[in-house]
């Protein structure tokens, strides 16, 4: 039913891991194969291509759905339907930022200051970036004359000899700081998105299939870093136990058969479990069980 395109490159492994977690495992003959399959009746065809190209292909109807970043949607100016965000990136759950960076010792502290440091023709600012269209639009909106050149990588190394500044992506800013650059503006905060061809998304049957896939993917992401805690507690200690329990919502409390106390369960952050379990036992909880979670679907 659906033709799906997934990103190759920096997002590739994180995307394959997500689909495996969502019980939509991607199978291919080798790690360099661009064709793949998913054993699911809703997915007819899977390709793995560069995320820069995915918005164009989805907009043109070559694929029904795809995964790419908001940065590439904006760069390409593609008309696609965003079905939902998927909070993951190469190494974290954080979005990436498309930023303007200058040498750390530069007098530039904002985009408005760029006009003072331009070394290009007529005083234009030389900018190196993998996002030339996004950069041109941003600088034009701020009245900055610029010579924008396309970078094919190692963008941060081009300052100051080849460029006065760069527009680059970052998750933490660490690589830019290591290159002696300082961030002065954020052009865009980019999340990974599940996008669709508008015509495909308008078809009720295909839209339903897209929504079901998105439910599995978002449910898997929601479960990351969380565990289910189950325990028993006597009635006179129930309030003390509930007091220390974090939860997505109110914890579930059920009376045990025969009135011997209560069973309590709740979802908590995995990062807190090493402190939480001893605290629960100190307050009278017994039979404490910690269970891994595969999906949380709201």
C-alpha cells in the first residue's frame, strides 16, 4: 500500500533502530543496499536515500511517506504534509539547530552585525553552508548582502580563509566550539518528521495506514528511558508509597483479593529507578517489580 523512504547517512542507524523497536524491522541484503523490505501489510516498498532528497521525492509522489528533518524540508521548499514529529536525532532525543557561527574572536554578536565584517565583493559577507537556499532567505530577510556558497562538508574549517561565517547544523555546539567558532544566531530548530505526499495523505485508506505506522513509531519513542514499576503495599502505608511515586498520570491502585493490601503500578523514568526502589521499600512496599517497556501509546 505505502511506498516508504528512509534517511541514509547520519540518521540511518537511529532510524533503523527505531523501526526495529516499533516492530517494523527493516530488512535488506547488505548495509549498503538502497532497497529494503518491512514485513508489514501496510508497506509495499522501502528505499533508503539521502535525507536532502527525501522532501523532493515525497512531494513529487515517488513515495507516499518518508522520514527527514525539518531542515531539509525548509531548504528544499517542498510541499509535503507533516504527519507528526519523531523526537530523535543521530545521538540524542534532542532536535538539531541550524545556526550561524563566526570566529570566536569576531566582533559579530548578531546577524545585524554581519554587514561590518563582509570581505566579499562590495562588502558582501562570505557564507559557507550546506543550506544555501535557507541561508539566502534568512539573510535577505535581515537585509544582509551575502555571497552564499554550497559546502560539501567540513564547513566549519572554511572560516576565516574561505568564508567569513558558516551556517551549520549542531546538536550540542561542541564541534563548532572545538573549531574556534561561536554561535550568534539560530536560523531553525529542526526535528525529525514523518512526512507524506499531500495526495497520498488525502486518500482515507492510505492516511489510516500512515497514522497507524506513526502510532507505533511515536509509541516506541515515548517508551524510551521509562520502565513500569509494580508493587504491593499494606493499606496503612499506601499514602507514604504514593507520595514518592512519579508517574505519567496518577498511579494505578487496585485492592488485593481478600483485602490484604493494594497493588500499585506506574510508569517512571529509568534514570530515577536506582533511587526509587530503595525508597519504596523503606516506606513499606513489597514485591517490587521493574519491567522494561516497548511502547507507550496515549
